[in-house]
């Protein structure tokens, strides 16, 4: 084809190829990326290199800890209270939190800002409360490792273990025994000690530990269902694109699923 013929061909095709062309570079990750520098999540009491730092970084970027911090920062060595557990679990799972203005638990004031999280946790059948007659949640009590196992197994739908982990301090037929085995089988915990293998089910869970357990369960869930969390850059325009040849229209932001999307876009005229 001669140069003049190619030019004529391009002039003929030009009207059908004018439009918005998006060039996207999508980077998917199984968990939010940690902060590049500084203390984890900006917390002065979490040092770089601490074993729980990566999990705290990742969850802090998700906004998980808002309004649940202590006066000194994150306080990774403090035990986790049950009201904090409700907030963290519901936030990490995502979805709407209904505000009904009431509480099923007699020891939870419906006027408290975190009350809807305890309600949502019960609605999702992740908590059964701490006692019945009347139904209570015990919001100010700390979460122990046995309770934590049941919270995570229910919240993330972890699969049942095919066999017992063999923890010498766990009653397999007890309230949390099966869930502890499930958590071990999923690779979320290795126990608290070995020789002999122990889980320490009655030991209070520290905030740094809880962040690590939550992050591990989240990653495990994403590996299992193949999903990724996505953060679409605010620079990606909320605009509709129409394929002139087919007439199909799609929203530019809806093209991406998952959790990290870096979009470079430009106008192109062919």
C-alpha cells in the first residue's frame, strides 16, 4: 500500500475511532501495602522491625483503628477489649453497618458510637454475646485467645480442620476447641508455644497480636476466594466510555476490581 493509500485509509477509519482511550496499569495485591517509611501507621509506640508492624501498617491504611486508639498511640501490648474487637472485625469485613438506635445487649448503651458494630457482629452471627438471661456482650472485658479463634473462624468462614492440631492445653470438645483447630489448619496461628504444642486459650489477646491475627485471616480469605482488595486512584475519572462500533457504554472506574489500580489516561484521536 502506498503512502497516499494508507493516508486515505486512515481518513476513512478516523470517525469510528475517535474517543477516549484509557491505558491502565493495574497492580493487584492480596493485602494493603505497608507504609514505606516511619513508624507503623504513624504510631510512635510501634517500631520498625517489630514482628506485628507489617500487619498494623496494612490495617492502619484501611482505617481500621480510627477512634479505637489509646492515649500513647497504638498500645500493641495492651489487651483487646470486646468492644474494640467488634469495631475491628466489622471494619475489616466491610459492608454497611446498620444504625437502628437500639441494642439487643442489656450492657451496651445504644447511644455509644460503637454500639452499631456490636449489633452488626451479632446480626452476622459472629458473636453470641458473653452471657444470656439477660443477653450481654461484656464490652469492657478482654478477648482471650480461645474467643479470638471463634471470632475469626466465624467472621472469615475458615474451613473445618480435617484433624486436631494436637494442642495439649485445648479441650477439643470445648466451646472453642474446633475453632482453634480450624485457625491452626488455616495457618493463621502456630500456637503460643511448642514442646509440647500449646495454644494458651485463656490468655488475653494483645492489640499487636490481634492485628497480626486479623491480617493473617484476611490474607487467607483472599487467597482462598481469589479476591483482591482494590483502591482505585482518585485520579481515575468517573466517566462513561462508549465503544462506537458496538454502542456499549461502560463506566471507567467500574472497569477495575481488586485493590490497587493506577490509571493513566489520555485522549487519543486516530
